[in-house]
C-alpha cells in the first residue's frame, strides 16, 4: 500500500537523522540524492570503455528530460573524448613517477600511480611536471589529447619538455598574486577590450598606470582600488619605470592582482617586454592583454587609411625618440609605404629634419598629418606637407598629447 505523506516525511526524517540516503519516488523534496541518466564513453577504435562517464539529473523534476539532455551533451562531444581522458590520466601517472626517463610507459608501477600522501611528498620536479600536464589539459584540443603517442607523453612529462605548453591564459579572473599588463587602447574608454574592462573594474587590487592613460579610462577604476600614476617626465623616465616595476612585484608578493595599465597596446613602444623579463626573473609570469594600438586606430579616427590599393601597400611604425638622446633614425623613403611615428610630435622639427636629409630622401611635398588625442572628443588633426607641417602645428595652438605623426600618400 502507498504511504501517506505524513508517514513518508516521518520515515525521511528518521533516515536523514541516521545519515542514510533517501530517494522517494516522485517526491523530490523528500530526496537527498537522485539517480542520474548516465553515459560511458567508449574508445571508438577498440570499443572498450574509457574512464569518462557523464551523468545528468533533474533531481526528480523530469527523468525523461534528463535522458534527453544526456544524449544531446554526448552528441556535442567528440567521439574520442574518452581517449583524451585516458591520455591525461596516463600523463599524470608518468609525471608522478620518479623514473620517467628510464621507465617505459607500460612499466610504471601501481605504487607510483597512487595518490600522493604526506609520507610521499611532491618533489619540485614532479610538481613542475604536473603543472605542465594541467596546462596541456586546459589548452590543448581534445582531438590532440586523444591521439597523443607514448613518445609525446614522455616528452611532455620530462623534466625539460621540448615544447612546453602555453601558459598565456585569458582567464577573466586573474589569480591573487598575479601581474597583468593591460592595453587601454587609443583613448576613449569604449574602445577597451571586454577582458581589459572586466579585469580593470572587477579584479584589480592595485593599478599602476602610465601617465598618458586618459582620465576617462581611469574613472572606470573602482574607488576601493589603489591607483598609482607613473611620474614620468624628461630625465626621469627610467627611474619611474623602475619604480613601477618594483611596486608591481611588491603588490604581487602581498597576494594582490596588480595591473600595469598602458596606453594603446602594451607591446608597441610601451616597454612591456622589459617588464615581462623583469617580472619573470622574480618568479611572476605576467598576463599580457593586448589593446587597440593607437598606431592603427589613430589614423583611422583621423580619416587616414594606412593602406590603399595602388597607393600604399605597407606600413612601418617607428618612434620619434632617439635612443639615449641620440639623433632620430628614420627608415628610407618608399613611395608605397605609410610611416607612423609615435612619440615624435614634441620634437616635430627634428623628425622632419631627419626625414628630409640624406639618406632617407623624403620629398618636401610629401603629405603628413599630426593626430592628437585620437578617438577623444577633443581630437585634432593637423595636415600639411613636410615643408609646412611645423608652422601649421604651431599655428594651431598648444599641443594636445598624446599625438602621432602619419607620413605618406594614403
């Protein structure tokens, strides 16, 4: 006979008290576990079961629907996904083995493949190998994992793999004690990438910003987040750069998510490579998030195409600052090439002189434009030729940094 609701609740309470699992038919609120609609993946070559099994439960709300969802999940996964799981499991056992280089993969003992315990501490080489396996699991295609050969597994779990997997994760939630280099784009905050915006507004604990990052971007930083702006000025650039790098390391050592916020793209004249090497030497592998480079976006906002069929087939980006105070070096003139010069507006006369003299041979009638504060409401474009641009810029009033120079026929 069917039990009444009251007696069922009484029995459920009693079983709960004794920590006995209960599943009451068609009464989800009187269940503390539910059966799953499951599927075991097979090796498509041998037909043997693999370690991978997926299950779906609706917790009593729709058993037939759970079966359908399971079928649809299985249909969307590669048929050899179970083989990928087998490969990862085998690599983990190899990584834990202390004799990887001397032992065939099939001879790894059951003891070495067991769970690590306090009596079997994880040695540093083993820990590193397990990290490599974790990175492979996270980033490599499932199809590649499913077809790994014994040689590839041994190579990946060796102390010094020939091709270590990438560690450049674009996770939107950087871990504590992490340094992130962000590119803030050409200027306007709506041009930030989604990842940059998310890290800057949600995850950053300390923001170390270059002085040219516009106020609109800085305004996005929550008030609770500490903000330090670089004190870079002529004669102090190197000292300020050193200070910012040390502040970043100190913040990471405190467990903070530290953001180095740069104008444009971090990899184009923003000293990101120097910072990456500095942080790496101190045990931190920074995440570098690209931004829209002002070298590309600035001319677009100024109405200047960098390439134009039949007019300009190539683009060169260079700096208007001579290394160590030496003279500005410019590439030789080519009619079909657009030249974008960053950090050169403040020394425009010297840049123009370098373009006009031998051996560069830029003609004095060549079009040139100065684009200041690209993408911002007060953007200004000053156009002319190499022979007239200095006077044209002076006639326009005070400069509006940051600015760039575009030279060419496009």
